C-alpha cells in the first residue's frame, strides 16, 4: 500500500467537506431560533437568526453570526446596539416574518422600545440586550460578539427548535428514518439575502416537505 501525501492548499481541498456535506451533517445539531433587532435611525430592523450562543460570563458576552449578503446586519452594525429575542415554539409566525425578504417584519407588529433604544418583541422566551463588542470575519459570515447590557426572561413556554430543516423536534422514529437529510440548516442570516435566495413562509414549508432532497443554498438559517 502506498500513501500519497498532499501539502498546503491541495491537502485542504482534498479533505474539506462540500457545502452540501456540511449542511447534511450540521443539520443534526438542533438549535433554537432568535430574532436579532435594532434601530437604524428611526426605523426598526431585524432578522431571524439561529446561530446564537453565549460566549463568556465574565465579562458577559454573546455572539451571533450574520451572512455577508444579508441586508439587515450592516444596519444593526451601524446602530451599535441590538436585542436578541429568543422565540417560543408558538412563534413560527415571527420566524417567517423576520426571515422574509419581502417586507412585513415590523409592519402591523406590536413591539416595545427598550431603555437601550432597541426593539423588543412580545411573548418571547428571553431577551438579551447587548452592544456590538467585536466583529470577526469567518468565511462568508461575520461572527458578531456582543457585550451584554441586560437580560429579560419571558413566560416559561417551550422553545422554538430547528432540526434537519424542520421546526420543533420530530418523533424518534422520524429521526431514525430521516437518513440525515440536509434540510435548511445554516449559520446565521440566510432567509433575507440580497441575492433573493432566502426562503420563508410557504416556500420554507414546501422545502421542509422535500427534506430528503439536497438544498443548493449556502448560508444560514436566519435572514437579514
């Protein structure tokens, strides 16, 4: 048996997974769903984002990821302060609203202005109020680190979960039968893109019924 050794970029290209393989594998990691909001001047803005995590307790830091093609993230960055609204399981309508590239969002929606000057959505599980602390470029996304200014807990409902292209956790047998379908998994801010590739509403529901089919879409599960 002979072993062929590759070096540098050639070795990396030979071992790196394709975007489709990444989506298929990472779709097995269930996440919550959030809406990141801010005020751009007098206008509220926001996008649905599933790529959100706690980073540090001292100092209190969180992060979210935003696609470079997203239209809302540059406005949030300009605002400097944001609110992460963690959605409950009965708030798929908010997810669709803020994942859409076709308006809506705050139109006809009841919301409140926090003392930090950011939009706060009603009925969510939890709110994280933060200011932009650092931004790191990572491939086709920005990793946004926020310094936490305050926390608000909402009613004790179940969270909205996203797993293998579906909302909420499927039954155990569904997971066994799924075969690792790629679904619509991503890293942050994919539903509202300048390229118009985002999916939401009826399109997202149709895509979930085709969960066993590859999805030719790079990005994340959140819109900007």
